[in-house]
């Protein structure tokens, strides 16, 4: 069964000639989400000595329980973000960019998109977590305004929890 969702154009970025669009995931996307996530996180396996948690997730369940938005470059799935709303913040559970599309600003675009989603929901904060050994990711999040909140030991490693306050959008100024 094909997904029948609206597709929206994502603003910004460095490749103006490339059509970039965003749409919510549906159950039929679960295998593609898993494939992209496994490819995006594969480079971290030798760093941490095991598969990172997103590589093992059940994406059929995640599509049903969480908000997952898919970013397409033309007709190709290039990146995704999985979000979990809480009463006063929006958690980024997974942000993954296909290795073939890394370095094009898609991760930053999705971070900005999640902030818009938090504003639309009236939430005042973004949260995310990553492995302390994923220094490249921590630098990206810090450059986007996220600060380290705390660290915790988990599965033989250290999880870095980060957060960013979000200013509410003025009434009537929400983005679609």
C-alpha cells in the first residue's frame, strides 16, 4: 500500500537545483527507514564496538508510535527525523542522513524542522541524546544551539543528553 501524504517543500540549503521535500512517514516506509538508519549509523559500529541503538529499532512500531518525517532529494529518501512529543518538550529520537547525502545540510534542515514542529505544538524546548563517542554529532548539535544537559552511563558507554530552548511562535505566525 502506498503512502498518501502531502509533500511539502523544505526551504534553505545549498543545492537550489535539487528538489527537496518532506513528508510524514507511513507504515509502508518502515523498511526504507530501517535501511537508511542502518546505513547512516554503520560508520559508528567500529567506534563504539556494537550497533548503535537506532540500528536495532523496530521501525514498524516507531512509525505507529512516533512522528517520523522523511526528507527526499528528488525521489530518493535522503534523511529522516523521528520525534517524540512530551508535555513540555520535543525529543529527537533519531536523526539520520544517508551517507550519499551527508554534507549537504540535510541534518541542519531537519533540526530546524523539528524546532518548527515544537513551536506548532506550543512546546518550549527541544531535547536529544547521542553517544559521547559521536563527537561529530555533538559538534553539529552544539553549533545548532544545543547545550549538554547531563551525561549518563548506558550499555558500557556514555549518553550525552542535550537540550535547546525554543521561543514560541507569535500567534498566527506558525508555519504549515
